[in-house]
């Protein structure tokens, strides 16, 4: 495998200790997978912040949101016979799945793209209502005709789906509800209409028939989606053998729409790869990388809350038209940055 990422020397850019918890009684466990955008001449991250109470020796405790927006703390004895807690991220108690942390989205900005701070007077984006009682996660941001579209994972006991909010000023948001129902996530909207239609990548999944594959859909208004088609599947005995999912909005190049995606294998190692879609017909995939363009290899990517992970849903194309600044989550705990060359990524694509 060839890793072509030029990692920032400042990595990790953000760690859990860099931010205060949202409220008393909680602590930040992880910073994950930021959405990325430019606004008011600054680089901004929409960072997923995962919190939980400080853990006692023999108890697992975690927060959930009630329907009216208050937080309820659930405590379970670790030796309870109806508890399964083999995964750091998800537990099962009395036949019901819960997340071990509660996530919200927080906005940070930077003048140089490397040193980020939390500005005043910008709200936290938190779960609201019965479909977001386990929080909202992994925001992706697309700027289309002057409006920012925020897609994110809405999580509750009802399942995992794609939520949407829109804004023009990052202080006032229009809540568009759940646009893709469970089980679905990893939704990235193209930042340009094609033949008058919105397009988006998304990832429905099935535990029985099918798998965790990347799909594409179109929409007349960015809210109602149809014409769904599966375009990228997992590959047996490859680095992306168990699941694949879209990163951020595809990048328009002269050769096609370039998408950076994540893949995971049976050992839960998450790497990044790329594929190329036709400019006028993005339902048609032209080429795909055979091996990853980035894989976990530094200490902060190999070890953390859930180690052996690099995962992105945000990037910025620099003015030279070739340098792609990718912000990514490492080990489900840290926020990091790296540069890629689009020309180099394109050179690694193999026709399908």
C-alpha cells in the first residue's frame, strides 16, 4: 500500500482536552470527523463532539436526550447479565442498542487552517426531537448557490438516518428533518447542480442481504430524493472489504467528479481511497483506486478511543487547483489535517 498523505506537523490539531464540555457533569471523550467549509475568509470545522459522564469503576454510564431536549443519564452495572459491552462505541442492554457517548456538532474557525478556536456567539448544533435522542454525528457541509447544506447522521432508538439543516449565516438554521430514513448515513451533497438536479452520495445498509455500499440519488429541490442507484461496493480480500462510505462533497475536475471515500476491512481498519464519476452522468463510475491513498500509521491514528482509523468528511480545494487540504478524524478521538495532490490521486485511479 502507498500512503500519499502529507500530514500536518501540528497533528493532532484538536484533542478532547482542547474544548470545554457542553455542560457540567459531562466530559469530552472524542472529537471526530469534522465537516469543513469556508466562511468570512476563515476555515471552519463543524466538529463532532462526543461526551459522556466520567466513568465509575464498576458502572457504565452514558447520556441520552429526551424528546424535550433534557439529558438523561443511564447507569448500568458492568456485570449485569443483560449487558453486552464489547464495543467501545455501542452497547446492548436488555436487547436494546445504545451509544456510549452523546454527540453534538460544534463550530471552530481558523485564520491559517491549522490553529483552530471556538468563536463567540455561534450555537452548538444538538439533537432535537424523537429521531435525534442519541445525538447527531459526522456533519458534511456543501455550499450550493449561496446556501450551506448540512447533512449529518441522526441517531435514536428508532434507527440511524440522514438529517438536514440549512443556513446562510451559521447562526440561524432551517431544520429540514430526516431526508433519508434508517438505516442510512454518510450523505454528501454535490456542490453543483447537474442538468438542474441536486445529486448526493449516501450509504444505506443491510445486515442480511446486500451490504454497506455507496449509493447515489438525485433531487429536484435538495429535500426529496429518488432515482437511487448503488455505485460502489465492498471488495472481498481488499482494504475496503466490509464497508465503504462517502467522504465530503465530490470535487469537480476536468476528468470527472472525484470522491474521497472511506473503507474498512474485517479488522475494523479504516483507510481512505478515491473514485471518479462522469461529469454529466455521475451515476456512472469511471475508475477507482485499487489500494488506499491513506491508511492509519501514526501513533494518533493507531491508538485512541477506537484505534486504527482515518476517516474524513471535509476538505478544502486550495487556490492552486491541485492541493486538497483534508481534515480527518483519527482513532475516533482526534482531529487532524493532511495535504493531497489531486493530480497524484487521479494518477492512481484504475478504470472499472
